[in-house]
C-alpha cells in the first residue's frame, strides 16, 4: 500500500470473461514479528467480492488463493 492505512473493505474481482475460477482464498496482513496473520477466509470471488476489514490498520495485504478450477485471473483490486 506504500504507507500504513486504516482499511474498511477490500474489493476484488476475477476476469469473469474467463469464467469463475477461485474456489477458496484467504487474506493476510503482516504481524510485526516477521510472519503473517489471517484476517479473512472466503470462498468464491466471481464478478466482485467485498471483504470487510473493519478498520484494520496496515501497510500491506496479501491474497492467497488456496483452491481454484484453473489459473486465477484477477480483475480490479481496491481497498477503501
């Protein structure tokens, strides 16, 4: 993200023209001790997935796709 920010939502989408592929994913933030903590776990993404972050303050997030039907193709990724 470039700097520490307070985030309420992560919004992301798949390239739906190629079909819905993601079946399971999780989102992590750094924990300050060299590791990462899970902040959300979910299933399908599709055209748009809105993930509540509930005022999380961080400078970095990462998305892990743990199960998909084919190689995931992300569209837009935004944080608010």
